[in-house]
């Protein structure tokens, strides 16, 4: 799926093939497969992941649903939604699988989230369907600071990236965070951080992503595009999984939701050092692995859905392809 921009010497006795500067697809899969938990009958509910999606303004309930359902279909056990009170009945009506808390617009929302709900979550996705209400931004901005202090894995997408472009210091050094901007969102954030009106995209977007990730304290950035670019400022990967020419709204929510699940899995695997004994992991942080996996899965889903529906492809069609895409990319079961 990806081409690495850094070379590493790998000990073949570790059981992983040598990796050159041009990493092939199967080796990327091998790294990702190593962090995916097996389907074990001794596991209890929630052990494979409790992922929360924070978003869901009245206008954009679909985005929150897409992210939450994708986290479930990718393989987490429980998917929570924290949203506004008026959007909660709508999101609940989409699926009985989701656990919905209608508290985001309450005056005590921050305390309620931190004290009553945060301890349950393994990873959090902030942004899908969030909207740009200033009070919501204030609540979520304070929450991000709390998550950073607690070193909670987080995915930051969509409208929250607009907020971060106004105050990028809030994520500086947050190495367990993954930002998933599209081209416009990346340009806005880059211009804010470097205080320039110049367009960073140009002929070398890879360098721009590396520079921004490094300047923000080696945070992981996935810049979405025909080729996703993923970097933490130390190591950079350029995706070559082919997606779909159909650009229906909501595909970024699929990406964010899947990364939410993979983020828990990768961080959990890194806590078990026996899982990551090979030197190959010197250049794969948990956030890089999660971003790579989400990128690969989303692109594959989009391509498979497009072969069936063509111009009529919708984001719900991508969700229907998660099972087959996951099994073909990450055959661990």
C-alpha cells in the first residue's frame, strides 16, 4: 500500500522480511496484521475496543453515523456517539448498534464527558458532523487538552481541523493524535502554523506534510488525496492503494472511524512488547500503523463499491464493503 521514505535494516531472524526504501504492499499488511487482535472466545465485550465519536450537529448527523458504524464494522466491540441533544434521536434511528449520549450541547458537557464517560473509551474520534458552533468548539477544545494530558489516542477530522487551524498549539506535541485533513484543510492548517499565504501543496506535498508534522511536535498527519500522505515528521509513507473516482460526501468519515479502531489496536499492541519485537517497528509508531490501515481499508472499500455502483456509489455502499476489504487486506482470521 505504501512507499516508505526511510530505509531500515531488518534482522531476518525476527520473522519479518527485510524492508527496503521502497516498501512493498505485503510488508505494510504484515505490520498492520501484527497489531490486530485475534477473535478469541475468552475475550470479554469491549476488549477489542470501545471507540467514541464526538460530533453530530443537527445538520450533519450522517457524518457521525458513518464514522461510528465504520468503527464497529472495522472490529471494535462498542461504538459510542457524543452529540447534541437534537441530533441524538436522528442518529439513534439510523442504527440500534450505537450507544448515543445527547450531551454535547449541555452547559456542563465537558465535565459530563470527562467524569462520566471518558474512562470507558480506548480511543476517540473528534470532528465528523461536529459543525462550527463556538460553544461546541470551546467544549471540544478543552476536551482535547484533557485527552492530551491523559495520552488518549485521538483522531481529529473535519470541522475540528478548522478549529485547530485557529489555535494549532492545542495539538502540538500530541503524539497519540492523528490529523486527517483533506487538501483544503491541510492548506489552511499549514498556512496558520507557518504564517504564510503561500500554497504548500505545489509540486512536493510530501515535504509539506513532513514539515507540518515535525513543526507540530511530530504529530501524525494523514493528508487525504488520490495518494494519501502519512507522516509524523520522522517517517513518511505515500499510499498507492487505488480508491474511487466517485467523490461522494462521507468517505472521510469512513476513514476517521476506521482509524479510531485501528488506533486502539496499535497502541494496545505496543503496550505488549512481545508483539513488536522486530526492529521494523522502529519506524512504525502506533499512529502511523493506524493511519496506514485506515487509508488502505477506505481506499479498498471505495474501489470495490465503485465497481458495483459506479456514479451511483454512496458512502453507505463503502460500509457494505468493509468485511470483504478487511479480509483481503488483513487476512488474520
